[in-house]
C-alpha cells in the first residue's frame, strides 16, 4: 500500500512538472524581455491551462471506457492515470482549479494586456452619421468613407501611434450615443471627432455631465467637422471646429447671385441646427445686399424624396419667377429641385455633394447652377468632395497638432490653432476655437477643379 501511495504521488508530480515547468521558466525569462512580449506569455499560460483541461476530459473519457476494469485494477495492467485512486482524487480538483485559472488568466491578464496596448496608442473616437434611424444611408456616407480611406492610405505609419474607432450616431443625440461616448472616455480616448451640427451641439452641451460620470479623469478634446452652424458652443480647450461656416458660404453665394442681376431669393433648408442657421445667415446676407426675400421652406432631412417633392409642390416656391434658391441641404433632393420654374437659379451649399450636383446638372442649365467650395491653394478635382476633404484634413490636422504638442511641449490649443496646416487650404483663426475658411462660388462646369479644366 505504501508503494502504491508513493507511486501515485511521484507520477502526479511528474505530470504537474511537465505541464507547468515551462510556464515557470518562461515567466522568469519574461522579466528580462520587453513588455511588448507580455501578451505572448499570458497566451502560453492560457493555452497550458486549456491543454490541462483537455487532458482532464480525456482522463474522464478513459475512466468511463474502462469502468469495468477499474474494479480489478490490482489484477489488470491498465494505465496508471485511469486507476480509480488517481482519478477520484485528482481529476475533479484539476478540472475545477484549471477552469478557475483559465478564467483568471484571461480576465485579469489578457484583458489587461489589450487595455495596456490601447493605452499605448492615442485613441481617437469618430462619431459620424452613416445611416438614419430607418437604415437609409446618408448622402455624405460615401464621402466620409473616402476621406477615412485616404487618411489611412496616405499615413499608414500612424497606425502604430493612433487608434481610430467609428460610431454611427445616425444624426440623433440619444442614450446610445451617450453610452458610447462614456465608454470611450473611460477607455482613455483622448480626442472625439463629431460630425453634424445638431448632434455635436447636444454632445458639447452634455459633455460635462458625461465627464462627471466617468472614471477616467483626463478631459478629452471634442472637435467637430461637417458642422457649419454659427451657433456651436465652441470653447477653448474643450470644443473646436474645422469646417466651412454658414456665414462665409451664405455671403459668397448671395453676392454671386446679386452681381448677376438677380433681386429675388428664397431658400430650402434642413429642419435642424445646420439648416436653420444657414437660412438665417443667407437672409441676413441677402438683405444687406438690398435684395427681396421670399418665403422659404424647411425640410426634415429624414424625409424620403417623394415626401419632400410633395412638400415642395404645395409651397410658394412653385410660383417663383427669375429668383434664386439657396439650397442648404445635405441629402439628395434633386427630384424636388427639378420641380421649380425653368428660370430658377440654384445656389448650392458646399454640403450638397458634388456627385448629386452632377446629377442635377443633367436636368438644369449649367449657367443657372452655382455652388460654393472652400478656397484651395492646390488644384485637384478630388477637393470638390467637401465632406471627404474635411474628414481627411480634420484627422490630419488633429494628428499634426498632437505631434506638435508632444514634440514642442506646447498646449493642444496652441498646436491646433496654427493656421498653416493644412497648407493647401486658405483659412485663418476666428475666435478662440474656430476657423474662418475662405470660400469661392463657381458656375457649374466653370470651376478650376472641373474635368474640363484639368
């Protein structure tokens, strides 16, 4: 009986040594390695624990298959590892302990390693609208993807330093967005880039309340693009904007129409923060020029083309004669615009996508179509895609500012407010957290970026 006991103990320790000695040795070696290898160490430990559980399951299966012989284990030469003394004492303890160990290694170590890796990167959370609540894709979505793709393609080296995540806020401020933002704050996100005036305004107004609930004590910087409203609550060290503004855009389009001899004007604008502000800026600019202003129409951006068309049919816009219509919209409403009188002049904002304008140009005389574009110091037809260009430029400017902040030991505000990057865009600072982007107005097909002038 004594010999059996010593054999059991001896062979048990042999198995334990074979399984865990490599882990112990690797753990000692890991102390002399870079922390970048720690994820591999924990992966090996987790694999070893998992392998041990598999061995335990195999032992159970063997126990079941040889259950008849177990009662005769003193007379039968069966494998030692399935003798009942070994099985009864060892297997339950091994499986339970290894299950606990596996969970502990994964939850306490692997997750921490992944968190550590994320913290090594500067995290940038992108809050963009890709589709509305009904699943319909926004007209800007393809341009957003184009801008993100261009940034990742042109700066692949940034992936070693910056980690980007994207959340579709569907152009609605709600609890889902708040939950996502709070999770990103707690996860150490250093910057948030938000698109669209309505959502970004609400987020900025609620940001302090979200920070009060956060467990992470460093305040992230909120930046907005694709947001033209002049009513954004911009603030130094908290909320910045990099995009064309309604003020400059409305004035350049109003001046273009007035210098052509047009004296009556109206507007079609989205029923949101962007559209209301754009209409207000155009009304002010048109009145300053001395023009006559007609009643305009506000459109819910979530409405379908057919519903928008019915609303236009029942509006005063159908009686326009030799007038200009300022279009402050970011969805495709070409079907509705084509309903207006033949002599109508269209003043299209930079938020109205170029591919949509090109479709409209197939139905409307080109000389009656004017669109706004930022003033660039470079000639590239890709720059006509304003949303794509500013997604790209905003990300580039943010990374440039973050690098300047670290290399030159300056505040983010000083690094961000530099008005010389990107160098191919004409802009200057406006206040403490905004930029005034220079704007141009072009007749369709006559701009320097068109294919006819390349």
